[in-house]
């Protein structure tokens, strides 16, 4: 949300092998994609905030008889912080990794990506 948005795949490993969500489903009270989706929305809302729910879209697809989760993420028009207990952190995606920024780096990043467009 802080960089350009993108797609997150759950149920696919780093080598692009389809693993599926069946093992994940078995850990929930409701052992299907609805239970998975409910838990995922709960986690995203807790750590990012309910107000950013419009910037992610959760879908499920079947590939080779295995179900995966596809999260389409839109770029946010404002900085999004991750809530960690009482503290908040600011993360960006850089290449294939996600990294936290220091306060100074976050300030610079926010000025460059959002504040330059304000009058």
C-alpha cells in the first residue's frame, strides 16, 4: 500500500509451486475459504486498520485442484502504518522484500511519495 500496490499469493511457495490452503483451512473453526477469509480480514484490520479495507481485495482461485488466496492490493493515497502493540511501524516493498524504515527514512519517503502532490 505504501509503494505501488501489487498482488500477494497465499498457498504458493517461493518457487511458484502450488501448495494450496488445505493445511491452513484445518486450523480454523470454519475449515474453508470463508473461515480463512474471515481470519485474514481480521488480521489485516488489526494490523493495518479498518479504514484501509478498501485497498485490498481477497479472492480465491483453484489451480491443479488446490485452492490459493490472491490478495490484490491498491496503492494508498496516504501513508499506511503497521500497528504493533502500541507502536506503529512504516514498511515499504523493495524488490522482493519488505523492509521497515527508520523515522528519518519514513519522513523522507512520505514527503517524496505523498506530500509533493499537495498544494
